[in-house]
C-alpha cells in the first residue's frame, strides 16, 4: 500500500522500493527535508499513482532491483506515458557498475544514486531534480494549452543541438567530444571547444560542459549566472577528481550533472546523451509555450497585439509611470470611412486595409511602444515615457504614415486611407487610467467629428456656460414684433438690400444669359428666406402664447 506524508510543500516525490526498510530510511530523510513523499513497494501500483489522476509528482525515485518489475522497465513505461514523459526520474540502486548506470540512463532515467550515497549528496541531487520537475511541469502545462489553441502538429524533425565545451585542458575537451559523438543522443549537433580565457558573455548553446573552476570559481562563475534558469543551457560540471563536497555544491548551484575525469567513456556518453535529450525536450516545450503566449495576445488578422493584451500592458505601463513619475501618452486611432471600404470594395479589401494600416503603424512606432488592434477598425498605442508634446508629434507621424496608403478592390476600384487620432497624456490630462482612456476616446471622437484625417489632443478647457434663461414673455414678444417688422417692411435691411441688388442685376442682364438666370434664382431664394423667417417667428409666438396667434397672422396679412 502507498503511504503519504505531507510535511511540506516544496515538492512531491514518489519513492518506490521493494524493501520496507529502504522506504523507511530514505523516505524519512526526504520528509525531514520538507518534501511530500508517497511510498510504495509495488512497481505496478507506482505506475498507477504516477500516471492516473490527482496531483502530479515533481520527482520519481525508483529502485532498480525489484522482483515484480525492475526499475529500468518501469522507467520505460513511465517515459511512454504523456503524464510522466517529462517527470525527472532518479534510479536507486545498490549496484555500482558502469553497465548498470548506462542501462538506466538509456532507459530514460535522468540520474541515479547508490543506496550508500551520503545524505547531503542525495538531498542535493533530489533538490536539483525537484526544481527541474517543477519547471518541466510548468512548461508542459503551457505546451498542452498551446496544443488546444493552435491545433497544429508538432514538428517531427529533431533540431540541431549546440554544445559548448569550456575546459583548460584540450585533451579533456577532446575526450568529451568523443564521448558526445558516441552517445545515443540522435540528431545532429554543433560542437565548439573554447578555453576558459575566452570570456563567455552569453551562450545560445543547449549544453555547456565546463570545468568546476569555470562553473563555480572566479569573479563570474557560470552557475551564478545560469543556475536554475529555465531559459539557460544545461550545465554539466567536469571535475578533476571526485569530491562529495564539490558535487553537493555544484548541484545546489543548479548544475545538471557532475562528472569527473575518471568517469568511464560509456557512462560519460550516456550522461551527455541524457542531458541533451532533456534539454531538447525542454526547448520544444519552451517553443510551444512561446507560440501559445503569442497566439493568446495577438490579433490573427493584423499581427498586432489584441485588446486583452493592450489592457494588461496599459495597466502595467500606467503603474510604472506613476511609480517613477514618468509621463506616458495614450494614442487611439480610427480608420476613416471603413464601412465605405467594405461596402464599395468588398470585405477582402477591408481586411487588406486593416493589415496595411497595421504594418505602417508598426514600422513607424518605436520598439518600446505597444501597438494593438483595439477592435474593429480602431487601433491603440501606448507610448511609454512620452510627454504630451512628444505624443502629439508621434501621433502626427502615425497619421502621415497611413495617409499615403491605398487599398484596391478585387473587382476594381480603389480608395485612399486616412486615420483620425486622439492623444491623451498622463499626468497632464488624467491621474487615473480609466479617465485617461475616456478622455482620449473623446479626443478621437472630436477628430472624427471635425473632419477626420487629423490629430486632436485631449482638451481640458471649461465647457461653455449654459445659455441664459429666456426673458419674460413681454420682452420676447417685443423682440419678435421688431423682427417681424424688419422682415415685412420695405426697409434697407440685409434681405431688402439683397433683393434690390438682385433686381438691378436682373434688369441689366439680357434674358437667357447666365447672369439673368442667376439673379432670378437669387431673387426667388431671397423671397423664400423672407417667408421662412416669418413662419418661424409665428411658430415661436404660438409656442409662447397661443392667444397671440391670430394677432401675429393678422399683422403679417
């Protein structure tokens, strides 16, 4: 039966051994270090515990010599199951032959330790693989999410691996290179051998095989830079001679393995191959995760960030601007007359218009700017550390970049593209993010309402005061009477002057010519305006006092 101890939350371990005494001794040591440990004497029960539902394990420790099923066979079964394909496996053995170790590594185990291994070394190795297990579980979850979103098969080709050997003894580098070429790693790899004096600023290698001095000594030890970093290459430390203290130090610093110059060639090849397999798989998982993250935040039509990512990024940048007291500009842009593009040229032309605008905005923006499709034909941009003046200059640059674009319909016809732009700035216009968005959106609306193809910044001017209340009825009637007499009577007002000028030009022109026709229309329009003004004044009078309707009509007559 399986036994469970929950004395910590630093990692979950499945320990399998047919010896109850071994389970008690090793299990107690792991529990005392703060791990959750599940123990069982049955390999088949262990297979079910590891591969069926429930909380996954961060590390599997398997005894090699078991009557029901040996550790090598159990390892192969676990590696063939999706749930445990990436779970670190340590083999526990009382044997110490090279063949036994090579068989375990070839079966898919990550490492092994002898039952007589000092406690400190065992716990260091367990801690190292617990960290690896948690990282693999995290990457695997992201990989599975990507598979659900992307619905694309994984690439079957094995990518070329890169291996850097950094050692002060060329003969050691040559020996490691021979072991690597003889390892059952599969696929191709590119091998580089460099001396420690050649300073390593960065490395894009999958596997670094380095001396103990390079890894842990000097001013810039490699493990201090790369240890326990999921993006870092796997690091194998090669020491001149066996040292338990140095082995524990290397594992605690994040080394993937610790070898010595006395390690047999076959075991060396198996360990190098195992390390490269682990690293290749982790690289595949990271690639899948990165693709999943890109899909989750990208608009599929334009390739820009989507609205969800924009909202998150805006919150991050706004809080950063508040914390460091930096300005930040927000730009909202809208493609003008987009409906006409769709209606007249077709939806494919509309899609092409969105892609073209997106490409021009992306080319014009800085690398630090966030460019997103905000929805429909609207775009949004975050300009970090950009004050209002710089934001307006940038917005005008975006407008000009789009202004020269033209989109063509599939069946002929074309249309030039323009955008309207609203600009807001923190802290000039707003001290709250929602307020900045609202004000910038209003500025965009102003740009659309006042003619399009222009940039409008947020206006903080006071609203015009409300009109004064209407005067009392007698005052209104007095004004209305004066207006009615001005329009009705033959006085030299604006309308009368217009009619007089039109009549004089009409009389002076010859019938049928353009001036004669134009002045006839002008006289007619003037009379129509005069009559319309009188009708409006009558309506205002009735609205104010229905009893005066007859008086107003009688006066006009």
